[in-house]
C-alpha cells in the first residue's frame, strides 16, 4: 500500500480511506449483532438467518474465493519479505514462506493465532513507525511522520510536498499531490474497500471469539485506534521514500548528472540496490552505455524531447516492484542495521499474521460449514480437524501457485479480494441483520449475482485465466464506463441488494420465527418488555 502511494500519490489515498472506514462499519453495523447471534462462522449465520443450506453453501463458496484471492496478495508479501531476509530470489522466498505459513497456521489453531496476532501487531506497528520517525527527522526535523509530511524539507526550507511535486514533474511524472484519476472510479474503489472490509470473513471471525457483545464493539474500536497509527504514517512513508529514491538517482538535481554505475558499485549509500537485485524485484540497465542510470518517465512527450537532446534511450531503472518499498525504505535512507532488521521482522509478522487468519477462515468454512454442515453432519471432531488441515494445505498450495504470478501488486490483489467480499458477503450480512423482508431465495440469488458479476468483470478486465504469464498488473480499458476491476465490488454489492429484494418480493415471505430471530438480534434483551410497560 505504501509502495502504491509512493509511486501514484494522492489518488491511492483511497486505500487509507476505504480500509479505515470499513472498521467503522464493522464496529457500528456488524460486529455486535453477529456476536449476539452466537454462531461460529459467517456462513453459519447466513445459513441460519436465511433458513437455507443453499445460502450457507453459496456463502462458503464466496468466502473461499475471496479469502483465497486475499491469500495470494499475502503470499506475494511473504515472497518479498523472505526473499530479502534470506537474500534469495523472490520465488525461493515465496516457497520457503509458504511452508512456514502452513506450519504456523496448522499448529496454531484459532486460539493460538488470535493471541499471537496481538504480539505480531505490536511488532508490525513498531517496525512500521520507527523507521518512519527516523526518516521524518532526517528530511523534516519532525519526529512525527504525519506532521513531517506537511512540514518543510530541511535541505531547501520549502514544504516537503511542494518539493516532491517539483521533483517528480521535472522527470516527467504527474504532480504527486494532484488528483489525476477518475473521481467516480475513485469513489467506487473507496466504497468497495470499505464494505469489503466489513464483509471479510477472517476479520469477522475475530468477533466470534470474544466473550460478550460489548467486547465485540470494544475490539473493533481498539482496532481502529491501531489502524489509525499505521494509516496516518503510511502516506508519510510513501512520500518520503519517493523523495529519497528520486534524490538517489538524481543526486545533483534533475538538471545535473544522473547517478553513475561507479557510484552504485562503490558508494555504500547504494548497497540496498545490490541487496534487492538478488530478489529479482529491482533491476537497472545502462541502455545507452554512458555509465549512468537515467530514471524518468519515458512516456511523457516533454521528457522524450529532453531524452533525445541528452542522448538517453529510455528509463534505465528497468524494474522497481512497489511491494519492496516499505522493506527497502530504511536501507534507502541509510538507517542503522537494527532498524532494517526490525522492519524485516515487521514485514514477516504482517504476512504470517494475515495469511494464518485467512487460512483459518478457509479451513473452517470447508470443514465446519461444508463438510459438517452439508455433507457429513455426523463427522467426528478428529475428522473435522483433519478436513480443516487438508483444506488449509490445498489453499496454501493454490495461493502459492498463483502468488508466483499474481494479478497485481500485493495491495492491488488484496483490493480484488475486498471487492469480492463486498459484492457477495457484506450485503447478505446487512440484509440478514436489518431486513425482515429478504428470504432464502432472495439471499441466494443476490449473493450469486454479486459474486458472479464481479468475478466475470475481474477476469475479463485483468485477463487473469489462472495460467502463469496471462495475468496483467495493468488493467485493460474499463468494460463499463471508467470502472476498474478493483472498484467493481461496489457495483456487485448494489446488484446483490437489488436482486435480493426483487426476488424476495416475488417469492414466499420470511417465516414468522425468522422475523422473531432478526428482532432478537437487533433489539437488546428485555427492551420490548420495557417499552410495553412504558
């Protein structure tokens, strides 16, 4: 996410707004009610509320698809973290990380993963913020990165963002702080991330493990506090890293000389480039054999003229994977070794933590909702546990395979998962809690409509056919107006709501006992009697 913010700028602030807003929705609209319902999984809630094994089955399918897509993004991060930590290729790091993630999730179990995630989140926040504090002090003299972002750049005395805007436009890129994308698509993307967060099973599962309804609301509130710590820091991490990177390739300013190959090989300031080159995620090439590496936007007409005048033949920073930015940031800023090690630990903790939670969601959906709830109700606890472990193994193999050729950078792939959850699971949960009119047929039709339309749009837009080499990090031309594949989840959710209400109105009404069930979830115990007495 910070990498995408660094290289795109303002327009990718949608990640911050969407994911933060999603937890507000969770705290206010979902967590307390789902905890009060008292079921173990999201699919079980949907199956019972809509009094339909078919609804539960569709929810399981949606959960598995969304969670597996999410795991692909996490495995991409695992490959980056282990590749740099062990100084091996990204592919080797991904395979090593997959084995560790599987062992961690299988032997940890629900309770183990829940408690270790608390420790991991402390490591994650610490590892993310400490380097940001160092870099903010270096560049602005302010120890608070969020304030330093809007402070003055120490070498020039100009505002940091003004300096960054000038530097990136000088080398042919658009202004960092300007809105350059489509506003409608940006709105849909933010909404997709927001409602996708509120519909993600591995997040919601955490609220099933707390003792009381009040604890569910409090846990969502505390999650928001810690998310705020990260997300106020992320824009500063991205902006300051972009400034450092550009300054590193143009140490004498863009009107001066670009960095030379001799500097890269001999100057300790550039050691990070050799370290990351080993992973295959960073690359450069002296295309015009002038002994220097020119970094600029070679698609910009003005820069093409400048390149022709100076004898440049293209951007010689041939690869800079966005996903390396946070891990590489302390090395780029030449911070102490212990800070670099801390960031590596944070990256690994983040990847292990989320991947384990997703694998648990997938395994419980298969073993508890699919096998025990649908095909073999008499299965023993031992058999259910074995089924959970086998499904976890299959999920990690599929995610690793697809992680070797993901449909986008880690945050982009994760955004696709949020879109799928937004289109399928979130509307069913909302209608299940707040509507007495949506019946089993409406819920099934709505979930299938949202899930299928979103999947088809993503596949057509990304050209992602589950075949290595066919995925595209860059979307093709939008199929519907200006809507990108990562933004379509909000459209899928709207279709889900519309179809559910339409079909419900054309079929049998909701049984009386389900209406009472909905009321009991939404109204505190004893409230109805108190109102009657009043």
